[in-house]
């Protein structure tokens, strides 16, 4: 093999190795932000005392962060906006758009402050 072929193979290996590392960063940030948002939603839901059970609860449906946020009203709308931003961040991450992913995560973090 010539040195040019060796260089091309080495470059290809480096590019392939670097791509997953970059993509994983946004994915890890999404997971961490989701945990923080879930905790904020649960804390807010527990701060308002007991409320009537919804039909979903009576039908034994498991609550999700989105269903809890929607049931809370008021501040729940803010949390729903944050959940929508997380969905957009996941879509951007799947499409390799790290800029959009970062912007959406920044929006969620601003809501959590």
C-alpha cells in the first residue's frame, strides 16, 4: 500500500470515530435535561396539594411528565412548552443538527431557572 492510501484509510477511521462522539454529546444533554425537567414537574405537582383524579388516573393509565404538566394548568403550560422543546431537540439530534439541538436545550434550561 502506498502512503497516500494509508493516509486516506487513517483519515476515514478518524472521521468515523469522531462522528458518534459529537452526536452523543447532544443526546447526553437531552437525557440530563429530561431528568431535570421531570423533577421540576413532579416538584410543582406536589406543591399544590391534593386534586381530583382525572379520568386517565381512574382508568389506571400511567402518568407521563406531559400528562402531569397538562393537568396542572398555569405553570403546566410552561412545562408543556419545555417538553415540546425537548421533542424538537431529539428530532434535531436524530437529524445531526447540533445547533438546533443546543438552542432547544438552552430554551428548556431557561424555563427551569
